[in-house]
């Protein structure tokens, strides 16, 4: 082997060193270069594991995955282990005739030469480089060994530094992950369950704004737990020792909303036989939570806007201004942006309420939390009804995981309560779940016409039931649902659009 030839190999390896950011890929590229230039049968790089002093193959050429898996060597074990122990290179002209060679990569049966050199950094072993090659004269083998030594010397410092750098990154990543998990646990409110990523984002949002006096708008579908978030905000804040007052705007008659919020004076209207404090006064020094704020009337919106801006109001039928110190939290399941476009909801009130929005995901978007929530509701129902249901069957779990949960967490809670009441043993089975959680094939139900309904209404109802049931079965996949019904996807899409069926809510 000429000096120029060796220089060419060393030059290519140096170029690989300059561009590589990964130890395994660097060593693999070095083996590719050596194989191209030297033509060996097998090539192996091992690195010493820092915890157990075992040499493990991290890059190889000419070995199967099974052979790589077997190629682990303790320091001092076999020829590779001896090189690692003594930090001295080894040259075996014929491995089939040498008892020291273990042959874990099935090369002992072949008439091959074996060359192995240590990779050292600051007098510490990093790993080894070895090749099996067809026999050549002794002088050529010695030249090959010297070349491997030179390559090992070049790689020693570079691999050591790169490995140290990657170990630091891995350590920092693990530390960061541990810290984030600890922070996630710290900020998770005790009254809310959920470990999925979207819920952790909710917890972080709660932690960010809990101690702020800013108004918060909690958005999400009905049954997602908006009041739980409001309570978490209150009890995580400096106002936790003050009152938490909740009012559902949608549950109040329109003519009573103003009185409920602001109170009234005696004789303000028929039936006002005495003065009454409104929710704002009751919440003074604490938090007022207004649920379903999208249902508030236009006249009350004007008064509410003033309170949000100035924290001053008058009772119905009164003239004395009343100043309050109240944190305002609002929630809605309606699309306020659409309501603003229709002129139903005031734009200035929206921006006053929406200083810090928190979005609660529907249950169908946090499927990984279903079992956690179901177990919690099962335990609570056991306490309420003095039952001893121990578990939920796999069939029931599968049904719950496939269901689209339009009623969200509230529907899941009712579902478990229903199942506990109907279970005859200590297990919740699939047939204990409400029929709505199951498909028609599970419940063996058939369509029953409604008395007095027109033919068009009955046909549309029956068709919608068929389409929805197929979408449930195929988890919102329109193509699969269409095939199951023996029709084309185009026709299926036309039908669901006509009947206003949304496939996405049935997806897993």
C-alpha cells in the first residue's frame, strides 16, 4: 500500500470528521471508506458503555442485525476485549486457527485475517476498530494495522469530544423533560383530570393567568368542564379566600338576568318586595363566573360593559353607584365571532372579555384521557351508590374509545353512572353502557317510525340514522362508511351534506 494511497484514505476520513454531527453515522461512513479502499470482509466499530464497561457494536459492515446483536464483549473477553483491556493492537493472520477468537459474528469458521486496534482519548478507552479481511502477506497486514492505528488516533479525540457533547445534550434534554413533567404536575389543578398534551397546555394557561386580574374567556363545547377551569383559576389566585360566585346566563329568564347580576331595590318591579344583592355584589373581593355569556341580551350587554370597564354599577331601580372589586371569568360554548357578525353580541364587550382566552378541547380530541376519567367516575359512583364495581371490560373500553362523545366529559360521567346502576356483577360490560355509546349492531335496535311524522321526515330521519351509524362504526371515515353501505363516496358525501352530518365528530 503506497503512502499516497494511505493519505487518500486519511484525507477522506478527515473530511467525514469535519461534517459529521453524529457518532454512529461518522463511524459508519469511516467503514464505508475503508471497505471501498481496502476491501475487507467485515468491519466493526465498538464503543465502551460508561455504565457497565461492555463493548457494543455501534457501526458495522458485512454483519446482519442478528450478528450485530450478538457482538457484545466485556473488557478482557476474547481478542476484542483483550485489545480494550491492554490498549494494544492485535493482528491474527488466520482466525480459524486461533483459540482466542470467539467468533460471535460467525467469522471464526472462515480463513480470514483479523486486525483490531483500540480507540483512545486521553489515555482512556473509547472503543475498538476491527476488520476481517482475506489473507495477504505479513508485510501488507502490518501496513494495514498501522493504517488502522492512525485512523483510531484520528478518531479517538473527535469521537470522544462528539460523544461527550451528545451526552451533555442528552442529559440536558432528560433534565428539561423531567423539569417540564414536574412543572406540569405542579400546575395541574387538583379538580381537573387529564394527562394529554392539550390538557397540559390548559394547565399552563391557567398557571399563567391565575394571579392576574385580567378577564378570562373560557371557550369549549358543552360538558367540557368550563366551570372546573373557572374554579381552578379562582382557587389558584390570591382571591382564593374570597367568594366564588357562579351564574349560568342561559338558565335564567331574559327579564331576570339584569336583576340577578346587578341586584334590585325594593319596589323596582312587581314582585320586588325587598332589596336584593346581585351576583356582582356577592362576588365582591372574589371571582364572578358567568357561564354561557353568549346568551346575554343586548340591553344587559351595555350595562355589563360598563362594569367591566369601571367596576361600577347601580342596582335595578336604584341610582346609587356601587363600586366592586371582582375578577371576571366568562365562558361560552357558542361562536361569539359569528354572533358579532350577526350583530347579536357587542364587539367591544367581546374584546373586553377575551383578554386571555382558554380553549377546552372536546373529549373526542383527548381520547387518551377517557380511561382515566372513566376510572375516576367509576370510583365516585361506587361511593355514591355503595357499589363495588372493580373494573371496566375490554369490550366496554373499546366502545367508549370509539364513541364520538357529543356531550363530552359530562356525557362520560352519566354513561359510567348508568353502567354502574345496570351492572349485575363487579364488572362494567359493553351491554351496561347506554345505547347511544353503541352502534345499531351492538344493541340490535331497529328503526321505529314516529306517529304523526310526514313521509319525508321519516325518510330523512331513517337515512340520517343509517349514515351516522355507519360513520360511528368506521370512526368518521367517509370512504369506509360508503363502502359498507354499498354506495360511492360521492353519493355518501352528498347525503351527509344534505342532512348536515359532520363526519369529523365521529373520528377517533
